[in-house]
């Protein structure tokens, strides 16, 4: 039940009517009855009404962004939850040795690393590996970095503590707190990203509702809850399983469950590969691929779209850490000679590999399920509307309409459709709006006006420059 605030004026009216029902001759509008009883009592009642409405909003988590932080914390603690103090920093480090390995060298999961101790604070930032990775002796040449003259293995790591105070610069994660035989040094090539700050009321409320819905990893709600509890870089998720038409792996992988995730930890990596010919795809090591930064043979820097094309998002394992993303050289452009050593610098989404490694640990294994965590992609849309206003400054109203449409569309979750009626309803609540005339509502590259069906692996996205609002 939704409670409405009752104002002091409304209480005053009710009190006067109640008194006059008993004695119509009494003056309740002016004089001592009003000054000493009606008005003070009405104000007290209004404050109590406000408290009741606030409590109702707290219990239902309605208008959660307007609730006091301490009150929301107390509510969610009933489910054993606490507010995120911030996200872990996820980056990559490079383990290096000067000579080719003569036997396989394993970097175990949860290997502790750290920065050097700050002489001013006496503190260091501690990291741990979030994946196990092996340098194979049989493929020693693939680990050789011509720029450094060392054999290198790149491994994903995460800070032990959370928050935005864990960011560190390049070449600062250099301490192996537990030596790994076979590796001589460790370092991070790039500065880490800035961590996520304290969890907001809205974000905490979303996690709380997932707790209420389910707690078992074998259920969709339980899987979603675990993701939100353990990885606050995950913004949204959509599970595809069973007889869902969107499931792509059911024939190849028994018990397949695709977990499409909105969220990313974009990291850079460098890969050295011998060029084997024009029509042989070059698959990068870390998946899924985000973008190519540079490709060179030491002499020529090849140009994307002219010399090579990016292979991305193909096959039943697309957008996961089992993807086969990479590049393919074009016969119409420049290309290296066969046998040349290519250095490919690229970016990838490390979050997918972290999730798959995390949920294949024995304590998170669900019998009969074959989960694969996959990176959801935006479904870019185009909107063109003509706006008729009935009040206010035309430029201000149009600006408010643009803001409202963009916020609504880009706030939709995975698999949520974009419907003309919903946008009309959102815009219709704004001051000064009379009517919208639709000229275009379509996916990028298409035309016409129609409701848009968004697949579970995608989310609607309205890029900058893709919304046009003109005045009638």
C-alpha cells in the first residue's frame, strides 16, 4: 500500500470539522482554539505522517535514492548484507624470465603480489592473481618479447582491498610476496584504472532484491545475486538456459547456460605472432577482444580497415574468454612477409576470464551446469522526433526531452525492448510537453518507426548524436 503525506493544512481542516461537528458555535478558524490546539496539533500530525511515509518508502525501497544511507544499511543488514565500500582494482601483471623455459612454469591462483612500501606512509597495495596460468616450455617462442628481450607471461590480478584508493602507477606491482620458481621478476606495464567508489543506495537496493528472490547458485536469481555480491563492476546480467531460443551452445555443451554480463574491465596486452599467410587468421591470446591498438612488424605499422580486418563476435563462444577474436590481413593492403614476427597491441575485457575462473572453483561448481560468462554488446538505436510544446521556454523543454529520452533508453537492462509508448509516457510527464510526433525509431542503419526487440545478449543504447528532437 502506498502512503501519501498528509499536510498540516489538511489535518487542520479535519480537526476544525471534527470540533464543529460537536459544537458548530465554536470559532475554529481564528482565536485560541486554532492557535493553541488546531495548528500545533496539525503540525505534529504532519511530522508523524512524514515519518510514516518515509518508513513505507524504506520498507518498499521506493524512491531509494532519497532515503538516508544509514537507514538503507540497517534494512539490508536483515539479509546479512553490507554496503560495498568500493570495487577491487583489476589489472594485469607480467611475469618475466631472461631464458626460455625448460619446463612448464605455473602461476597459481591467489598468488600474492604487492607494490613496494611507500616510504612516507609505510603502506603497500596488495594484489592477488585471479587466474591460474602456465608458461609452456613447448611454446617458449610465443612468450618472447622482442622489445624487452625476455620471456613473459601476462596474468590478471585484483587488489585485495576495495575502493578508489588502490590505484597504482605503471611498473609499481613488482614484489612477489611468494616467490615462483622459474620467474625472475614481475611488473605491471600500465597504471591501473580508478576503482569504483562506495555503492549507492540504488545499487545496494538492486542487490538486496536479488537476495530476497533467491540464494542458490543453481537458480537464475541466485546466480545473479552472486554476481552482484562478488563483482560490483557487473552492471546487469541475463541468464539464457533450457529451451530458450537465444541459447547458442545447447548442441555442443551439455547443460549449457550462457550468462550475458553488462560490465567490463578493459586491459591492454601485447602479443607476438609469426605471420603465416594472408588467409590465416591471427587469434589474440586474451579474449574477448575489445579493440586493436597497433600491429607492426618492426618496420611498418599496419592500418585497420586498409591492411587488415578485425574478427570479432563470431561463433558460439563469441564475447567470452573462449572466443576466437583476432585479425586477418587483406590482400588489397600492405601485409608482412611470411615468417615475419608481428607485435600486436590490443585491448580486451578481462572480466569475462575472471568470472569464468571464479565460478569454476570447486565451491561454486553446480552439477549439471556448463556456465559461460559472455560480454553483452550495445544495440545502437536512432530516434528522431518532432516536439510540440504548450508552455515554457522551447529550448529548455527540448533539452529536458533529450535528457529524459537518453536517460530512459540508456537505463534499460539486458533484453529490455524499446517501445514507443514507454518513451511517450516518460516524456509526457515533463512540463511544457504537448505531444511527440515520431519520425524514426529504429536500429542503427535501419529506417522507420517501430518498437525494437532487444536480444538477451544486448542492451539498448542511444549514442551521442543519434537522437534528434526538433520543434514543431
